[in-house]
C-alpha cells in the first residue's frame, strides 16, 4: 500500500518560509530579588522578528511568605510590554501568557526581560521558564 500524504505535509516548505519558531529558556531566580532593580534578561529578539506569544512558567515556589513576589515581562521599551504582573508562587505548572502587544515587530535587536515588581516577604530561589513564539520577517 503506498504512503499517502496530506496537503499540509506536502506544503511543509510553505510553513518553513513563514519562519515561525519558539525560543525557550529557563531563567534561574536568586532567593534575594530586589523589587524595581532586579531585571533578568531572558531571550534575544532579533531585528525584523515579530513576537506572536510570550509564556512564562514558574518552576518552584519563590515566595514562601505572605507577600507574593511579582514579576513583569517586557523588553527594553517597558518592563510590562507583554505581561503586567504574574506571581511565580502561584504553583508549579501555572502558565502566564502575554496579555498585551502581541504582534510587535522589532526594528532593532532587543530582549525579553523579567522585572521584579514586588519582592517576596520570604524569598526562595527558583526558576522561571520563558517561551517566546516568534515569526521572522
């Protein structure tokens, strides 16, 4: 019996020319995070790339006390370009997604940035996985 292929399979080159891909990086977060001053550069965004989605996944509880650690996700233009605030202590497995500026195309090289907006009362080290879905120009 011959192998059959779908139109999507046959058009694989068309998908490749769109240049849509994901970059993902695990960002280690120190136990002591200073609100307003601790910025964590995560991923490079090259000139001509368009951000289609940004997802952040906390791994571990980084705020074991009453006051929750809060991060913003942005770029060099603004600390909250993509996510205004997320609590990495919300539990492992929680995924926070961009709620603004999707479709932003960069004219110069830039980066995705995590900024501590509120420090935790009882901080603990952990990791934040940052995944960005991009499209090349």
